[in-house]
């Protein structure tokens, strides 16, 4: 099952007290010795922490030789807005060279890896197909496989690990927000996903990346896990992270989905809902989060999900389609609901949902049950395939 993966061993706690989730990075006794004497490259961002300290700082303190840091979308320090290209630079705090993988290149080059003995991947993911950190995982794995470098994954919990739901991506719609034939919520940690990339032959020429994995201790997929650091600028509350698999779909509509506020993915609205919904808010420009949000400085009306009981999502183990169906049905100009012509801020719903017939299903008045039925047998087949690569129950 694991192919070329190696799991570090550890001693399970003997105490009968409630067991605390321990991330891969926090289990320093499992990998610090392995790093000594090696030239290290690391893919990192603000979620790359041991306790409250950044992993890079901790490694440097221990005398580990970090040659380069690679940064994903939003950058190594996490201060770039969504979709903003990030340039190479030297880190002001450490002087280490930072190579951006969200600018001129998407994967490390041969030159980037020439003076590296071991790559480390330690970034917090949120378990969604359109969240780009699984893309950069694949890109780093591709380079490591091509240039014979080992990749050490310090695994972290998936806060949405309890849900496996959504249509399987039609690979004709492959894009920057959909690279793999998986559902919207894939229900895997980064290490599990890496094993699936290897096992399903998703690297060019079906190459395998040599993996070492430090598992999360005391973790199961259905556990609640509150992230200690925001994974990206607009996923800045536990509520936004849990709603994200459902509400990110509104990026493909004419609705503002909270960008331009401090509550992205938890409030949804449009000026056209005036007189239909009572809740209102006004998006504004916020540096580092959303500089030019849809309906900037306009009063929007819609729904407020900031106090929505996310236990309801856990009960169903499904993404919520009711919000999309209701907001579409109540939109005064239904023929323009998915029209992207008014703003570059509006994404392509086909790419987000992963199939081309979703918008037509809404227009035809299909029920949620009918929409879900169209996701089969692909979703059930994925769930069976996924089991081969699970490290946790």
C-alpha cells in the first residue's frame, strides 16, 4: 500500500487520559536526528510550526542546515492575497533564500534541488480539491522523483477530514483549482494524499517519489481539530475553514462570499437581494486579504453563517448544497447568476464544482437528491480507492 513510503515509528503513550493530537512536526524526536548532516530544503508557510515557533527557526536553533525555503500560494510569510504572484526573495529574519512556487515557477528546478539532500513538506491543508496546497505537493513530489530526492512529510490533521463529498473532477475541466480526479472534499491528510499521488500514478511517467512520513499521533479523520494558525489570509476563523468546502463554490457566482470583510466564506450576499434578505454588509478593500472585492463599497444583502452550527455538517458528512440552491432560486436575475462578465473576481463554477452540468441542474430546478445522484458511481468508487492510502481511521 505504501509503495516507497517509510513511516517513522514512535512509542504510543501509556496513559489512559484523553489523548492529545500531536502533529508530525511536534514529534521532534522522530526526525531531528535524521536531518543532522543533511542539506535541507523545506516547503513552508506560517502554518509550519512546532508549538508556537516556526519550524524553520526551530531547525536553525538546533543547528540544522537549511539551504532553501520554498513558498506556496500566499508566500512563505503568508502575506500575499489569493492568486497574487509571489517573487523569490531572501528572508529578512534568517537570510535564507526563499524560492516562490507561486510566481514564475510551480515546482523546484534541477538547480533548486542540486544542493539539497532532503526536502521537507510541512504545510497545513484544509482537505479541499480547490485548495492549492495539494497541487504544490504534487509539484514538489514530481521534482523530487525526477531528481532523486527524498521527501519528508510532517503530517497534520485535516480539519475537514470527516467529509468525503462532491462530484469527481471531470479531467476535461482540469485547472489551477482542480488537478486531480477527486471530490470537492477528499477526506485525506497531506501524507495520505501523497501516497495516493504515488499509488495512482499521478506523477508524469507514473514515477514514484520516495517518501518518509511522520504521522499525526492520536488522530482520526472524524476528530474536531482547531487550527493553531490560519492556513491562508481569508480562512481566518474555525467557522470559515469548516464552511469552506460548501461556500467556496460561491466564488463561481455573482455573489460576494465575504471577501472584503474579515468573515470570508461565512457571509454571502449581493446588492440585488435587497428586500429579500434582511442581513447586510459592505465589502471594502483589505490589504493582504482582498484589495478589490466584488461589490466593493456597496451594501450587500444575503445570509450570515457565522453562527451556523457546523455540527449539522458533521451529522450529514456532506457539503451543504441547500445554500447554493436557495440563493440561486432567490436571485432576481437568475440568467446572470453564473455570468463572469462583470468582474474578474468571479471564478468559473464548472472548474470549482468539477463538472459541467451543475449550473444547468440548478436552472432546471433539480433537487439536492437528484444533483447528488449524478455524482455516482464516481464518488463511491473514489471512497473505495481512498481506503488503500489511509494512515488513520
